[in-house]
C-alpha cells in the first residue's frame, strides 16, 4: 500500500517531534527507543556477527546488552559478560594508573622518562634526555605513524626489548610539533608504572582498577582464553567475505593494548570516569584534578572534512590528551578512543558535562561501532538524526574503491615481461634490520619464501612482480601484502631490500616502510 505523501513542512515537523521524543526518553534515564533496531540494522549492513554495548547516564547503567553470536554461524550468543579484546582502549587505563601515582607523589607528568627507565633511548640524544612521562602519552614524539609496530605484532619480543628497539627509528618531524599515533611509547608508559611501583603493569592494573571496580571478566592475556569460554571470536574481511581470522596475540604490548574485557566490566569503568575518578562504591581511585588533566588536550590533531555522507560528524577542534582523544560534538566536549586488532574493533565515548558514556565492542572489522555510538549521542543530545549507518557504509565503500583503484593501477602498469636480475638462489640468505632484527629468504619449490624471524605469522611466498620487486603473499590471509624490492651492488650481489604495503588501505601498523634489511655478515 502506498502512503499519502505529506507536505515537506509536515514531514520535517514530524521528524522534529520524533527526535525530541527520543531525546526526552534518553534523558529520562532510558536508552533510545530505537536502540535494538538500530544495532540490528548496523550489524546486518556491516556483516558483524556479534556486538556488545553499554550506556551509562547520570551514574546509572541504562543499557547493558549483547547482540548476535560470538562466532559467525555458531549459536553461542554474545551477552554482557562476553570478553572482547579492547585493544587501544587500554591506553586510558594506563593513563589512569599513572594519574594515581601522580596523586600519590610517586611521579610527575613532566618527569623525564629516564628517571624511571635509565635505558630508555630514542634516535636523537637531546629528545631522549628531554622526553617526559607526558610525552609518552601524547603522540608528539616526532616519530612516524605507528613507528615500531612490526616489532610487537605477532612477535616473540618482550615489552622492554620492543621499547629498546625504538632507538633505531629516525624522526620524521621535530619533537613536540606534530601528532603521530604511536603504540610502543605506551608500552614504555606501562614500564614506567612498573618502575614506580615495583610491580608488573598487569598486577598494578588488576589491584588498582580491576578489583576495586569489580571487573571480574577482565584480564591482560589471551592465554587465559579456554576452549568454550565466553570470548568473542575475531572476524575480518578476506577477499570480500567476513570470516574468522587468527587472533592477535598482543600480550607483549602491555599498556598500549592488552586488556580483554566485557561491557559488564566497562560499565563500572564508565561510571568511574564520569564521576571524575570515584568508583561506584564511593571510593576515589584518582582525584578530580587528575581527571581534568587526562581530558585536557595536549597535542593538536588535524581536523579533516568528513565525506559528505558523514558531514554531521565534522569537528571544530581535535586534540590528544592523556590516554584520550578530545574533540567537540554538538557543542559539547567529547572524550573518546577507539581500539582495533585483527577482527576486533571498539569505541569508547564520554560526554562529561552530560554524564554520558558509551562503549561498543564488536568482533568484526567494520565501522558499525561508530555508526552506533554517534547515533546514541545524537539521541541524547538532540538535534538532527542523520542516517549514520548509510553514511559510514557509503564512506567505507568509497575508501575501499579508492584503495582498489590504486592496486589495479599498479597492476596495469606492471611490466610482466621483466625478469629478476639474479637467479632466485642469489636473493636467498639471512638479512637484518636495525629496528626489527633478522629475516630469512629461502628458495622453496621454485619460488622464494620470506620469514620475519621473530614473527611466526609473517611467512610470505614471494611472487615476482617486476624487475627486482616481488610481492610477499603472507600465508596468514589477513596480513597486508607487501612489496619486497631488492637493491643490487655493482658486482650484482644484493645490497638490501625494502618493503612497502601493496594497498593504501593497509593498517598503519604494517609499517613496512620503516624497514631496511641488509645481508647479515
């Protein structure tokens, strides 16, 4: 049946009334009336198998829900106690631990890192000497985006060794002049906690936050995940299909992204954050002054212009604070952070002046969490209600298409008639990079195989591309393919090889471009 078409003014008035009604319900301590329908649609549109969320408003948990299944095609449901890897949402916990130590006089934000980690060293001696605890948290080191990430991703390096290796990375900007997200420096921040307390970061976290807040599902190691446990399975896009992917084993990144937790756990975390460090039982974990400091911007972030479908999300300012990003949204200050690992992406949002907090955890690599979190904000804050599911889907599709066009253009320009300069056996050998360490190339079955020695997942079959460039097709399917280009000496021997991501859509943690492998002597 076709409905009668209403005048445009009447439609707008009706939408405004509906928006006001939903906002009133939300502000009355109830979740948005369309929450379940919106989440279900987002999961369907982005092919997300499972999702959990919590909304806290005015000191009350108004929504604590699980949706879908822990594994695609299986029956085990996601509920409020399903554990997800929360990845970089861990950084706010590390900042909170440091804030507690500041309250206790055990350290200061502007203490030099070498006071606690005498071995700490960056490429530039002056920067090393001046580097502070605050600098560890604010992504203004001068290093490039994601510098050092390949030293921890799927690697057997320990936390201290990962940080020590950062000394080999040259800066790309001057110290404290530009924003570039960095995980390894948050590992160092966790080590500062250890130096100041004499205990492991994991133990301090459990004793000072998990136990006081009753975060009974939370832990800091994937080795605790028993078969059949209430744990979400990671899913990622492989050849256009959302499939189960190997779990990132990131116990070695500590303060940067190791926490595993449920939304039941994170409801208490939100309540404490929104009450300026006071736990739900009334006990204060950190002072209101420290809360303000953690939400005060330090490093200015570029403010881009969103694509047209997401125009409503445009910010007027954006900064990185201490473990949180801060920006404006609809006239309010918003503190937020995302988390992302293979098959696990999540979002935390706080609107301090509204005493509103939201966490969305998903077990799929898709922007559903932001489509949901911003929609919840819109419901509480009032005003226009853009279709953010459609907006994120269109923007994501456009980004994928642009990345695909770059890959296709490279394929079209490839000289398929070219041959390698050397016999394959002459490329084989052991190589070393100052940042990463060793790699080996061997000839197997008529082709070359590259292995990053400290990262068992990074085993790649080298497919000849053109001239002395090959493409590493990693045997773990959700790792980003990499160009491997050899440089030769005048005598025809290999001088070095460099790497670069094949697709511009590769995550920044595939920082292949920072590696220069030379034959080991």
